[in-house]
C-alpha cells in the first residue's frame, strides 16, 4: 500500500498518537503547547490522517477514540527512509551506508556488525 506523504503538523499529531497508542481528541490536546491547537483543528487533522490511512477509530456515542493504523516503524520504513534514500541517495541504500561510513557516522566495527546481522537475517 502506497502511503500519502504527511504534512509536518500531521507528522506531529502521529508522533503524539504513536506515543499514546490510542486517544480521544481531548486527551491529545494538552500535548500541543507551542503552538496550542484548537479542538476543531486537531479533529480536522485527525480526520485527514484517517482519510490517508494512518489513523482508525472506535466510536463511543458521539465520541471517537483514535488509533494509529500504521506503526511508527512502518512509517519510518515505508515513507521516511524511502523518501530520504530516493531524494538524496539516488534510490541506493548502498550510497546511504557509504555516506555514513565516509562521514564517520558509522564505525568499521558497526559496519561489520551490520553485515553480520544481514548475513544472519536479523
């Protein structure tokens, strides 16, 4: 499933929902202090996230409890990492790893550990 890109505010809302795991809009509001979000604004963002396939809900009367429909890890793998690799490393994970090695962000020992993990299927 191809996921639609999120706006920065949508990503911020997803971060809160991933941390809470499930929440009503009123439970999420206190998490947004700078700038403070209005209830209706947050509700609209959540509905947009639901339309994009990131959020689902359970109804209790007139109230909705929201849940992430995609895990943070899946989002990182399917959207964030693919975007970075595509935009900055010519769709090459090898170029990504080489960049980190070249800029000393990954040590030779860490590279050996990564190779071991790949070979062992971890």
